[in-house]
C-alpha cells in the first residue's frame, strides 16, 4: 500500500500574498494583468507536481482604505475563470481551482462555466465556493448591505445542491429545482465531467461553514496559526462527515501556509525582515481593520492592545482567529497589524527547506492537515524557492509525489469519482 502523501496547492495572487509584495525589488508589479507571468507560475507549479493552482476572487476592491498603490497592485487582475481557461491550454496535468461567490451568481450559469472549464482542461477544474463577506462587494450588486451570515450560508447550501444536481445530470425539465432562493428547470448543455464532477472547495470556518463543508466539499481551505488550532479544526470537520454519509478521506483539509525559505536560516530571516520593513503602519492597520470589520481602529493607541470587538456579520472565523492571536501573544495593534499583513492570518514558516519540511511534516503526520495551500510572499521568487528547495525535500522523505499518477484533479487528490 502506498504511504499517505500530502497535497499541495499553489495559491496565485498577482505580486504575492504579503501586503507589501508589490514593493519588493524582485516582485513583478504589473503581474495582475500579465498572462505570461501566470503561465510561468502555473508551469513552475506543474513541474513541481503540485496538485493544483488556486485563484482567489472578489467582485470589488479586496480591502477598503489600504493605501492607493497597495490597493491598486492587489486588486488589478484577471477574472479568474477566464484566467484558468487560458492556463488550461498552457498546462496538461495541474488542477485549476477558482473562487466564485454564491451571493452574486446563479447556479445554472456557474455550473455551466465550471463544467466548461473542466472539459477544456480534461477534468482538472475545481470551484472554491464562497459566500462573499465584504460590504464592498455587496455595494456592487445593488445591495443595501451585507446579507446576515446565516442567510448567506443557507443560500450557499441550496446553491451547492443545485450545482451538484446539474453536474451529476440529475436535473431536467421533468424534475427541476424549486427552492427558497432558486428555480431551475433545464439540464446543462454539456455531458458529465471527465472526472465525474468538478472538485468542490470550500473555505468557511464558522460552525455553519463547517457544516456546509461536511455536506458538500471535497477540499477545505482554512487558516490556523498553531498546531492545536489546526488539529481541532481537522478533527471537528472530519467528525461531522458521518452525519452526511461520508468517510473521513472523502474530504481533504488544506490549511494555508506562507513560507519564506532559503538555503540558510539566516538568509530566510533576512528575506522575511526585508518584507516586513516594507509595510507602512497605516497600510497594515487598514488591512487589519478591514478583516475585523472595524472602521475606526486608528482611533485606538497603535501600541496598545486590540480593544474588545462586537460580533461581526462579515468574516467571523477570521475575526476570531485574529483576536485569539492578539490575546495569546499579547500583541499590540501595531505588532498584530504587521504580523497579519504578512499572510492575512495564515500560518507562516521562515527557515531552510529542512526546517519548513519539518513543520509541514509535523502537522501532516500529526493529523492536523491532509496537505497545504502554499501562499508565496512574492512572485515569482518565493514560489520558485519552494518548488526548488522544499518540494525535493518532501519528496526525499516520501511525503510528496515525484510524478503525477493520474490525469484529473480528483486523481491527484485521491478523491472518489461521483456516481
């Protein structure tokens, strides 16, 4: 029997995931609209045998008031399904996953779009389901405000149900869907996917988000700072699967990780500090304010503690994660903002290839992850470093594949083909 191996995603984001990536001397500042840049990144990830590339999306500016230059560099970018369609003909094996919102789409159109991408790529497509937690996005769709958290997830549950029926060929004129939010009559004008159905990814970490993932998801992208947080999430989500007639291995949990890696630990630390020094305080605090849904965080003493916060209708799980870290590590607002700006609340590792591999292996073998969504600080440099330094170390340890064994994204992830 082949030993269990970790799954890896390459999370693409224009200049990089660090808030100041666009200021790095080796970053590609206009990356968001350079197709050759994305082709290079996808080919690098495919050559390293990553399971997939992963594209985030937001139907509006991602964060409010995060500095004009920074906001522009982070917000300019291709619509991701269009981008992945282009990458599909420039790659042959790597999975192609894109975010699309259940709040601002309709099931029939979204199902048709992703199934088209799946056929174009030979069965390599995946949909990252999000409910859209930003009031900025809501304002772009004739909304007077953000829907309540529970309402967003109830709509998402029904949305995912309709999409699944469409992908599985179980909806036609004689058995259409009539529900609270959607009415859909006809089947899709495409045959079933080469992999049975596109892979469904989900990222919600609230209680209702975990239930939605347990019911519908193939892959879950999450954030966890500590091993204990990651393990608790992993055990909780896997424990919910039986209620929906599913097995623990039916879902792959892939936390985000932001590595900074180099030949020596001193060099890695220097690279990390260089990035941190590029963060203006106002940008860091503005980003933190956006994720915490607080408009007046600047009124608090920046070297004082994070104040008590009211419950949020926005990104509830991310708010809880940030608050927990601020209390656990006794961080001031300035310190928390600088830390958060580096990876937006995700786990960061700084060190040599062996040190990074040690940390990944500990969480993987400790039952806290099935793999990781890798979030390079800046592109292309940090993706190149991970591919050339960390991946060979993981392969040497027998923790990651040396070559693809299948053709589809479900093959790579070891997921069952839907019936």
